C-alpha cells in the first residue's frame, strides 16, 4: 500500500493543504468510528453478553471499566510505535498500527459470550480493548501538526478544527448502523449476531483510512518536514525531560471539552438505557441529530477562533460548559424534550470547544519536539479527561444523583480554566 501511495505521489511535486485536510478527516473518522462502535456496544451488548450473571448497572460498570483500558494502554502504544517510527519509518509504523487497530476491532466481532466460555469472555474483551489502545497510540501520524504547519496566516483556527470533524462524523455512522440493526432485528438476533456487523465495517474503514494517510506521509513535502525535524519523532524520555511542563499543561487544557465529549455521547446512552423505558433507537437518533449540530459547531469554532483567538475561545467555552453543568442533569432527566435540548446544547458546546483542542496540542511545542510532544499530550489528555468519564459519571449518578455528573463536568471546566491561566507561554502561542 505504501508503494502504491508513493507511485501515485510521484506524479505530483507538492501536496495541497486541502489534500492533507481530506486525509486527516478520513483518518480521524476511522478512529472515532472504532471508538463509538465499541462505546455503543459497551452499553447495549457487552453487559448482557459478557456479564449476564450480574445486575444491569454492575454489568455496565464492568463494561465501562474495560472501555477505559484503551486509554490506559494508549501511551504505551505511543512508546512502542515511536521506536518503530524512528527505526523503520512512518509508513511501516502506520501500517502495523492501523492493522492492529482494525484487527483488534474485528476480533471483537467474533467474541463468544459468557454462556460459551465463561469468564474468558471478559478476559478476551479486555485484551482486544488493550490492543485497540496500543494501536491508537501507534496511529498518531502527525497530520494535524502538518496541517497546522501548512495553514495560511490568519486561518490557523480553521485548520485546527479540521481533524476534530472526525468525531461527529464517526458518531453519526456508528449510531446509524446500530439503530438500523436494532430496528431491523429481533432483540435475540441483535444480541446474537446483529451487533457484530459494525465491527466488520470498522475494519474496512480502517483499510481505506490507511491508504489515505499513506498517500500523505509518502509525499516529498512530508519527507522534507520529517528530515528538517519538523515532524521527526524525538526520544520519549528526552521529550518529557525538556517538555514535561508543556505536556502536563497541554493535557489539562482541553479537559472541559474532553469531559463533555463523553457526557453527551456514552454516558447519556447508558443512563437512558438503564433507568428509563425508552427505546435505545430513539436516543441513538437523537445522538445523530446532536452530532450534526456538532459538525456545524466545530466548523464555527474555526471561524470564531481566527477572529478572537484560540485561547479566548477555549476559555469562554470552558465557562459555558461550567454553566451548562449546572442544568444539564435536569435536562437529561427531563423526559423526551429535555433529552433533545440536553443533546443539542451539549453538542453545540462540544463542537465549539473540542474543535480547537487539537490546536492547543500542536501549538504548544517547538519544531524539535512537536511530533512526539503532541502525541504524548493527546494520550494523557484522553486518559485524564475521557478514559474513565463514563464509568465515573454513571457510578456517581447512580449513588448521588445526576447532579453529581454535573459536578464531574464542572471539574473538567475548572481544570481547563486553571491550565489556561497558569501557562502564560501557552496563552501567547495560541492567542
């Protein structure tokens, strides 16, 4: 595949920012599609399939605990694949990582249930999830940084939001697939085999995304940036030693958007499925509507950021998320209308804030450490801000009420404001 990509690129001397943007969107959409397929199954399938001997709440908490393993293992994947990148090149690294991601995702589709293999079902699910996390660490391609480096002056906010479009697009596809199979099949057929098809689709999308990304990393422009150290992977220990402060601050800066990310995607689906009598298909359709709003809000974030500055936009959106956390629980518990308002408002805020989170990551490092520093920052931000969010939010909500979930979201907003306030250097770089 890399050979074919190089052959195609031999016809062109340069690659335009628009082509980079398309590759970035395809790549991020494939990753987020994998993410959401697994997340939805964590609510609708795995509690019954893997943990049938416990009550639904406990089974879902177990499922969310396994869900978090990908975020824990992702930094280790970055460590392993950074070495592969330095020793054998970006193309081989991406090929191995994407096939590991697709293979781990497809393997979930063949997972036997507890009725067939007992506790081994949970063990295998955990292993496949760890494989996904390691692969995601290796799938870091630096294309978001390349896009930022090629952004025209005055358009950096616009180009920073492009990678983030993959999240709502991936959610739309995943939710639509699950909604289709739930409505088309009986409950027994869906639980037995219907839920497996989205995981097969995920593997196919990963193969397409791999070629799109190889199409870019094999270009002469990309090679020149690599050789000039703009996108060269630096040793991890050296990067942490020289950029540890920036990595830490960069990991906390987007916590408001990362906490909100799961509060409007995974957590509400689990709450509605466990504690209401609603058809999950209806809520999946609401999520699709919310994701469409999220696309437009993400696009708007690019235009707004180029006018007022990314730091200002992140700070204002964090304040808005803090305010939203005060009445979000009442909306989610407010019946059909409240759920729609909760999702639409939440996705609008998510698009505005999440749309610029990659800009924070890529702008916080000098050229020597940009590639590795941005990867480590992204890994830690997802781990701290999102990895355990569904588990913690569901646990707190059940034991202390939905207001506790609002408090959890508020803590993420406060962390973002604190990080932006502490790091004045970051503030200057992303203004």
